[in-house]
C-alpha cells in the first residue's frame, strides 16, 4: 500500500522534529526535507501537502524567500501559518491547526502505522540488496542496531556487521551487544577489540568536542581496516538520526 505523505520543508526553525512527531501521532506519514530541496524532487515524492517550517518573512534570506514563493505557487495544499511555533504544538490550538490541514485541506485518511512503515522498509531493502554483499558499521547504539536488525530481516546472512568495541560503553555492555546480536538475532558479527587504541588517542584530552571528533575519526579508521579484510561489498549500512540527515543537506 502506498502511504500518503506530507512534506515538511525545514527553513531552520527549532520545532521541525516536534512538528513531524505531531503529524505521525495523527497517523499520517511525513518526511522532513531541507528548504532548498528542488520543486521537482518534492513533486516526485507525490505529497498530499507541504508544511513550511520557517521563521517570519523578515528573517529569511533571499534564497529562502524565492524557494518559499515557488512552493506556495504549487497546485497543492501548503501550510504557512505564522501561529505555528514550538509552544503551540503542545497547546490545543496548534494540534487543531495541524489536524485541520491534514484532514480537511489535504484529505488524509490517517491510516499510517509505524509497523507498516517497518515492513515496507524491510521489503525495499530486500528488493534492492537481495543477493548482494552488505556491510554494517555497528557501534552498539540504537541507530546502528536498528539498521542492522532491519537489514538482517531483509537479507539474512548476506549482512556482515563490524562491531568496533572502543571501550567507552558501560560495563559489560560490549559483551551484551555481541551476545544479543549473535544469539538472539543470529547475525554475522565481527567484534574488533580496539579499547587500547581509542584510550591512547584520548589520553590527556579534556575538551568534549575534541573527544567526539577523535572517537568518530578513529571509529572510521578501525572500520576501514576491518572492511579491507572482507573485500569488496555491494552496500554499506550506516544508522543515523533524522536531524543529522537533515543538517547534512541530503
């Protein structure tokens, strides 16, 4: 079944994620895109309507103003309500504005469910990657773990996960991660014990941002080294959170 879709164009306001959550709570699927997404790309997604998550007109740059003008000219419902802000979403007024747009302006059915989204995503992964060799960077966190399980459900043993144990998880957590993925989910998992390597790089570093960059950089280097041992693969799986996808502009 093809899901009805609402597109949220993010013009840099701080309530975009909350807006998306409110829409999904109304059982309507939505996607958040950077405001600069081309009109052609937006139309190709066949949305039922578009919501502009943007600050007042006076705070918009010329590029943003031009994009807003193009979107408002489209032949579909577009919500550009100045009353929308972070505070209104928890108030009845904000909820009513959203529901009116979804069900009266866009005529959404409100029959979307997260479970069906998961099933559809797994099917899409299977269609694209069946018979292919797939590699997953597994950190033990929620994002990469969910990605690994979904891809495994789609293609089984074609997936190999590289679990980089950097020694920074909670006590015994690395053992638990390995045990769960091996025994419960029956994943192909390669555990790389790199605690000493990470701790040596972090020695004497106190700035949190520098620590974050060192950890990220070293994780990539360790993963690359292990991936070379495996050889050529067709797909790389990486789990991340929605805000990071939006901020990257992709």
